[in-house]
């Protein structure tokens, strides 16, 4: 068969083309992983998904009830460094102290006692959250029973509102004490001022800086001023009485008579009125907070009335004092016969008494003003501590369980199943060091894959006669299948790879046993014979003699007898019953410990076969397991390594390549056997899918 004019087939070298962007970012690897690990990913994913679904749906039912609270905006005079009202309410609602109060309200613990772990258990059953972009707080309670969930939510809301009312009551209690103390100080200051005014009236002076022993002429000059002062004091008293009778406002009275205390009370009254209006809009008149603000306002009204009476008393005292001074001056300047005009030497004692009373009155007045300011600050703090949240709606009785939910169970089932399935696939890929497809082979071993031979399904095998239910029989029975075509590809690569030889001696071996090398050898021989070539298969595996089992032959003369010179090789040749291929088998008792493959007889046999046949196939033992194989591959023209997809380890293939090259073998490439459809690379998948249009696979 003349092959000198044939164009050679280009065999890929070990320097394969760079991988694409999809391969570098892992997209192709992920797709290939899903194809190769489809059963693992789907099986484990489905199992874990069903287990997750069953676990969720078999949980005891849980009911949820929600009560709503509205948090009011903080007052404008709140300090900027203080936490917001919403944050403060959340901190209070999540506090263990309030949880303990809930335990007391539910009867789970005695008041003042503490049950270990109860607050934590209640905190797990009750969650407090804020609705997004709102001032609404949700109190959500979960319990095994609907009535229990409703009770927990509503009781917790009541406990919270009660705690706020108690805080306000404590503040009001402090304000009541301040009010009583303020009244005492006001009465004390008023008493000291009246005593001072009385002493001044008795002495007939309005100032401690007077001179008692003045001359009558000087006293006469003071009478017009005293008369003017009396008229002014009487006018102010009349003005005050007119404003009271006409119903003038407190602010007008405070402004007309310059009373700081009245101005402070007016500001406090405005604050109380504002808070009272807010509380009356939020609660019923019988609410404790409304009753408390009404009490506070009545107390303030009493303080205002007492302050007005004090102003009235002061004005009346000033009139009396001015009138007494005028009368004293008039009496002193009136000449008498029985009493000579002389200075009053006892005036120094009166002056000391006036100064002492003035100091005491000023001290009492300052103390009163101080407590008045404290009372105002306490009122402001009471406003800050006033209930800042109100109950919008109580929790309704849940109509259906909140968990387990079918939708949530389905979503979790999908997430867990998909996640665990993909994770198992990735872990399997990570620890799997076997070859899966041609791309894997070339990328990890560095030797090109000359062909990818697909698996044959059991269904296809059952369509053949029982005696032919093996791959070499399937090749003959299904000559248009993808399996047969992959062997034609292997034959074509072998025949046309080197056009300088008229025949080929090809060694077929593998790294380890069980890779399918004997099957590939026999199938390659049959497809070559079906193509019209003269082909001979030589069984070089002395230990297993696998070709005898494939072809079902028995003989007493084989390759060992030929190498020993006991018989010519032509007499040992057996013709394949299903093709024109020739077989040089091993006799039934064919094992020998002698080195027969390194002998000159083996070299002469190979030369004779090369001269007589177009293709000589040496079916060798695994090269990593049997030493003689290294000798055989060195005598062959080229070597084809067989790897089993999904079984042959990358390390074993690399070692087989190293051993073959070290023995002087010329590696043509690797025939990847048992390639499953889901393991195929992109090129393999494209080839096999397109080949269905041209080749029958059934």
C-alpha cells in the first residue's frame, strides 16, 4: 500500500494553544464541572433540599402577634448630645429590666424576685424593631399558641406604657415638693419685707441712709418729695387694682410691675398649657398623664395667685410706708412749745435694725428666686420625661401560624439544595485528580489527545448477539456509530502522521491496568482491516493474555513459541473471525520469566511483521506495572498511551509519559477511553453531537 503521496496529518504538539478568557475566569471549568458532576450535584442537592424542606415543615407551628407604638418627636430644647427619642425607646424596650417587669405581669415570677434566664427567654420570644422611615415601633411576640402570642405582645406594650407613666409620676412628685418649698420661701420673704416696711414706716424713712438728727429746715424741705412719693405709690396701687378688676393677663401684670417671678411663672404656664393640649389630644380625660398635668396646672395657678397677692401686699405696704413718712415729716417740722426741736440721737440704732432686716429680706428673696428657677427647670425635665410614645394598635389574635411558611421553606430548600450540590461538586473536582476529557488531558499532562472514545451504553450492547456484546463486536455491528468513528480517527492519525514509512509498528499501552488498552488494540485492528489494510495484532501482555478472551480463541502456539524458534510466526497467526485482521496470540501456558522482548528474535519478528503488514499493533502490558513494556515501546515506531476518563490519575499519566520517553519510545499521543457525554470537552461535545447527523449511534 503506497502511502508516500499522502499528506501527513498534523499532530498537536505538547505546547497547546493558550486558553480563552472564559477558561481563565473559570466559566468553562464551571460548566464542565456541572456536566461531569451532574449526578452528584443533582443527587446531593435534591436530597439536601428535601431534607431541609422536611425539617422546616415538621417544626412545631409558631404564631406571631404585633403591637404598634408611635414615638413622638423630642422637644426643640433637647440637648443635641442626647440620644434621639426613638433610640431611647428602643433601648428601654430591649432592656432586661422591662423584660423582668413583663415576667411579673405575666405571673411568671414574683415582684422583686428574679428567675434566672427568664429575661433571656422572653427576649427571644419578643422582638422590637422600627419600621423603615417612620417613628413606629413594632413589638412582635412569638409563641406556640395564638392566644399566648397576643397576650405577650399586648402585655409588653402595657408594661412599657406603665413604666413611662411611673417615670412621669416620679417627676411630678418632685415638682410637688418644689412647689411646697417655693410657697414656704415666698411667705418667708414676704414676712421679712413686711417687717422691714413696718420698721421703715415707724422710723418715717424709706432708706437706711437717712440722718435722724436733721435740722427742722432740712426736714421741711423733704415734705414735697414725700408727698410726691405717696402720690406715686397710690397711683401704682390703683393701677394694679384696675388691671386685676379688668382681667388683665399675667404677662401684662408682670411687665407693668417688673416682677421676674411672675414672668417665670408665666413661661411655665405656657409650657404646661402646651403639654396639656398634647396629652388631651392623645388620651382620654381619665388617663393618669392627663390627671397629672391638670394637678400640675392647678398648683401653678395657686402659685400665680399667691404671687399676685404678694405684689398687692407690697404695693399696699409701699403706700402705707410713704404715708407714714409724710406724716412723720409733717409732725417733726410742726413747732411746739412743750418740746424743743432737737435731733433724734437714737436714730443710729434704728438704722442698724433697718440694714439687718434689709439683708435678711434680700437673702430670703434670692433664695426664693433660686428655687423658682429650679422649679422651672424641673418642669422642663418633666416634659422631657413625659410619655414620649403612645399605643397605636393592640395586637390582634393571629389567624394562622407565622411559621413554618411554605414560601420560606421552598426558598430555603432551593438555596440549601443548590448550595450544597454545587459545593459537593466543587469539592469532588478539587480532590479528583483523574483525567476527564481531552482539554483536561492536554492541559494537565502536556500530551495531545489523539482521540476521545465514547462509552457504549448497556442498552446498545443488549441489541447485539450475546457473543458479540463487547466493544470490538459493537464496532463491527455498528460501523456508523460514534464509537467506531473515534477508532477511525485513531487509525487515521497513526497512518498519516509519518509518511516516510510504508508500515507502522504501534505499541499500545497504558499507565495502569484496567484502562481498556487491549480493547482499543483489537478495535483499532478491526477498523484498520475494515478499511482495507493488512493488520496484525501481537499480544505482548504475557500475564493477562486479554486478546484470547476478547476474540475467544485457544491455541498451543503463540508468540513465545515463535520467539523460542519452536514455530514460524506464520503458523502461529490466527485470523479474526469478524474481520480480516490477523492475531499473534499467546499460548495458554505462555508466561516465562525470561526476557523474550529484548532478544534478537523479537527484533527479527518485528522486522518481518513490518515488511508483511501495513499496520502492526503491539498490545503491551501497563508500562508502570510491567518492566518488559519499556523494551517493547522502544522497538515500536510509535506509541499510543490509553487513559480511562474518570479513572486514570494525572500523576499516573505523567509517570507513564516519563517512562515511555525514558525507554526511547516515540509517543504519538493519548487515546482517551470511556469518555462519558457529560465529561466531554467543548470540542468533543461538538464533534459527537454533530456526528449524530452522519453516524448512527444505535
